[in-house]
C-alpha cells in the first residue's frame, strides 16, 4: 500500500507541531511528510526575540526548540530555504522554489497543512527599507538588529514605531543597550489592547523608566543620510533623530497563497477553519497558527491573534486529525501578557470598545491593590479593571497593570471567562492565600466585588 503524503507549508510552531504529532500517530509506511520552510530555522520562539536582543536570553539557539536535523531524524522530509509559491487545490499539489539553487518543482499531496504565519506590517513610506530600519519577526531579523546596534554610536538613539506588545518589549531591549529611546504611537495611549485609562498607566511607567512616548504620532517618512542609512523618523509635525529604527506596528495574516486560490478568509484576512482546524469547504486542507482567524468565545466573532500558544495548540490538533486521531480548538478569550522592564501588563476578554462593537451593555470596576499583603516586604501596587455585562453580571474582560506578579493573575480571569462565570460567582473562588503571595482578598476578587456592586446598581437604575 502506498503511503499517503502530507505536505506542510511553514516550519515553525503550527506547521512542525502538526507534522510531529501526525508522525507520532502514523509511521512513514502509512504517512510520508514533506515540510517546506523558506527561512533558516525551524520551531523557534519568535516571542523570545525581544529578550534575546535585550540580553536576557544569552544565545540565539536558546530560542530553538527543535532543529531541522532533529525533525528529519523523525522521518519528516524537511526542506529548508524552500518557499512554496503556488497551491493547486484541484490538482492537489504545491509548487516550491529552492531559494539556493533557483529550482522550481511541483510536489503532490493527499493532505495539506497551511501554516504560513504572519507578516509584519510595514507601511509603504519613504525610507522604510533603508539600512537601520528593522522588523522583528524572525531569528534572522533579530540577528540583523543586533548587528545594527553594534554599528550604532555609543550613545545611540533608537526610535520604536508602534506601542503594542512588540513595541514596548523592544523599547525595553533598546534601553538595555544604553540607547536613548523614543516610542512613536499613533494611538491615544500605548498598548491599544488595553482601554485608554489603563494604557495611561503604561505610558506613565514608561516615562518613569526614561522612555519618551509620543502618542497620536503618525509616521510619514524615514529620513536617511548621504550613506543611505536611517537618520531620523518624521511625523506630521516633528522629526526624531534615530541611529536605529525598530518597527513594532503589528502583524497581519500571511495568506497570499490562500487568497490566490480562493480559500475562505475572514474579515481580518485570516483563513477560516472549523473546530478541527480544517479549512472551511476543503476536506483535505488544514490551517493553523498566525495565518488563521479564531473564534472569540466572549464576543462570538472571529479575531486574528498571533500568539505561539495558539499556534502550538493548532498544530497538535491538526496533527491529531491528520494522523487518525481527534481534536478540536473551540476558541479563545483573548489572553495576553507582556512587560516593559519591571512593569507587567495583562489583558483577557473584551475592552470597552469591543463590548460596544458587539452590542453588549456593560459596567466597569477599577481597583488598586497590592500583589502581596500590604504589610509584607516588597508589596507593590497593581491596578485591575473589570468589565461585566449589564444586569447579568457575566464577566466580559479584565485588564491588569502592575508589578510583583501582576500579569499572571489574569489567568484567574481567563478561566472564569472560559467557564462563563459571573462576577458574583468569582467572588467565591477559593484562591490560594499567604502574605508573600497575595492579600487576604486577591486583587482580582476585589475587582469582582466592586463589579458586583456596579451590576446591582445598574439593575436598579
């Protein structure tokens, strides 16, 4: 019997997790696996790049979970520096280009996994491709940025464009390299994944760290010197000197191949899949990772969320289904954490504008507390904001900004959101307590108690 062939496009988290899981379930005599990766590395943590650049992670290879050689040792035909340029859905084949030799060839498939990831947003502005302007998406990007930092003057100036997760993390990395750091943010406050009142706390903390944050700043051009290298970043009304520019504007799904052959895409440009991660309308094609849209369990709509946690889960589920097992991915609640120096930032669920966008009425509660008992040495402040549905009290979202273990407290809220709990039910949660770890009333539960009061008041209004 001839083995079926699985073709995987993309050699990072989702793609190689799918290939590896499928291989665990089926041997090479039942399933041959061919994987294409256009880059130099496989199965690495892109989320760790800012910490490698900043020096918290010593070596690039520390971010690599599994090398190409390790994948090949598991009977996966992994072809590096090979880019898939075309999918022939009807003919069940893909065209691949060997970037080294220039050879182009077709490979047939019985089953296909699309794990093409996301691409950094890079506006088409003058000077955007100049030397010294860096995106931060791959290990190659991180290496190029480090080399650029080494060439910069001893008292260099770095401009970070964008103030989302990557932006604030790269601002910290630049600060650790001794650079004077300016963050240009076109939004009202940094961290647009938070409500503006919580983003303001991040802004204040960044100012305190010596990072200059300029809000409502729309970049219009990158200015270069006579040598062609970056010299400044221009906005509508100002110019900011720069020896290095880091782009942290965000990413969008890399679905160029999928779009070209008419595979179904959602409102954010990501591939649409069913619960098994199978592409809608195509029995033998699966997709996962940063190139897909996922169901927001709170809002009831699809979203594009580029996170390694989701990508690895997608890959495991796809590999199980391809390999004859069974798995589903029901959706997400939108949990994410980050930090800039010792400031921790977390969110899950809906922001106020998200709730309004889906027609939900809500109340909010914001509290200030500490991460430990107030009398215990080292207790630091944190702010917790909670959204609850009007009258029903169903938890809709939580945002946390603080220090001393603030960020991971969002996991309490993530579990409550997934379970569909009300804020009143949350107040009865039996959480761990000891003075070094928490006040008697954990900050999340303090916020829940205040939200209960707000719900009750709204019900009598």
